């Protein structure tokens, strides 16, 4: 089946300054903040339409980061804790300390849907097909599990993972039942299995074999997607390499995971990061099953410099040696604001890059 959307974007957009200020202003109550979010979401929906997109997101404007909707939907996470991680600047410079807030301190209990409030607004205001993004279940055990605390309620990472799976599965089922046309899972964890330093982390810190962990990750995502396939609905996964404030944390080609990942994940589309030499070659795409879509993330959301359209077209042609052109699409490699603070680019930079995606898609495929 040919790709449904030739021009795509990963979902998150830079928060306007008015929303950022409101989050830090104790005088702004929840209803006032929602009003600001509503207004700015309508603005960016209109801008997406003007540029020419056929599928629309709310920019994740209601979230603190790409996965905070999960935190907000369950009890059992202490957001006052933090698990340190090492990031690297997009220039490949000195590793920088960072942290992801949240430690699982008690058995998780769901208290509300993850994205119901987002979907309701989008169904009223989206000018076209709706994309809703969700964090993968695999995102949380690696960073929210702390020995001495979490292991008092979950004996290991795997036990926590399989307690999260039903929450994500129910959300995906609800979205497709509500008529959402595009459900995207954001999955930074798979990049752990392509980078030697993170494979070592899995073995030493998580105490599991990386290859076994990869197989379990695929099983968990497939369990979340089970029964969700509907005619006209795109189920997709975005394989992220880190994006916080224009930084990155993983490098290496997809070679080490391509056969298991592409051959076994029950999705319609893979959104892959290919904007940098860190991603390796297109050769691993030979493992993508016939008929599945590869969305080439060739435009950087991390830097302001605008890519050459001729370069993008040459790269698409090169990828076409491994995946038929009819099964390819184009996007930025990641969102522009995986966290509320956003990447080190301006809104003008963001919209110029999204225009480039649409214009290039139209030139290559004759449609977007």
C-alpha cells in the first residue's frame, strides 16, 4: 500500500512565549492556561493547513513534554525524583548532564485517559486528518525505575513494563475507535540497542541482556497495538535518538536492530531519523516489509540552517534503492519541542522547515 501522507511531521511544535510564561506564572489558573492553549492550537492548525499538510497535530501544546500525558493519567510516579542521564550536544560536543523527572514509587493506577482532552478539541477544530502521539510503554522502565525504591513494588524493569502496556493499549484502542486517522508511538528506547554505550548501560544498570531486552520491547509495543488495525488508520512508530533542547544521546546505524524491528513491529509506518551521519546508511531499509511506509526524517529540527531541496531529493532517491518510492514519505527527523522549552530554533525556522517538507514532497510525489 502506498504511503497515505507524503509530507509528515513528528508532532511537537515550539510553544509560543505566551504559553511558556503562563506556565511559570502562579497567577494564571488552569482555565486561563487552557484558553491560551486553545487559541494557539487553533493558530498552528491553521498554519499547518496554509503550508499544505493533510494530517494535523496540536503541537503537543498541552503537555510538559512528549510523555507527560502518561504521568498525568496515572498515580504512582514521584515527579520530584530524577534519574540522571548523559546527553550530547547536537554538535557532538561534550556530554551534558540531564534528567528525566519521575520515579515509580508505588504500583501504577490509571485515573484518567491520556489524550481524551486533546482528541475532543482536535475533532472540533482540526482542518483535516488528526494525528495523536503517544509515548511507547518501553519509554518508562529504563528511566523511571530506581533500585531501592521501585523494586519494592516491581521486582524488575520487565514487571513495570507489562503493567504499563495495558494503559497504552487501551488508549490506542480508544483513539482508533474515536476515528483518529493517525496514531504515532514515540520510541526513543530503541536507539539504546544501536549505540554501544547504551547497550552497555542496559547490561550494567538494568541488569538485562540487550538482545533479550530488544525482543521484549518489540513484544510490548506489539501488545499495545494488538487489535487496533482499522481501514484508513495509520499506526506508526517514531524511532528517536534524543531531541531535548537540540541535543542527542544515541548514534549508530539501524543495522543492529533492522531485521528484528522492521520485520516484527506491527505498524504501518516507521518514522526514522536520517538528518545526520550519526544515523548510518539506508541499507538497513532492505528489511522493511513490502507495503510498509518509511518516513524519512531528513530535515533537522535541531538547527536553524535550512536544508537544500536538491539534497533532500537526492537522499530520497538513494533511499528508493531499498524501499519503493511509493512507500516513502518525508518529515523532520523529530519534533521541534519534545520538551516544553523546545529546541534551539525559532518559530520562523520551524515553519520554513515544515514548508520545505511539504514543497519537497509535492515535487517528488506530486502530492502531500
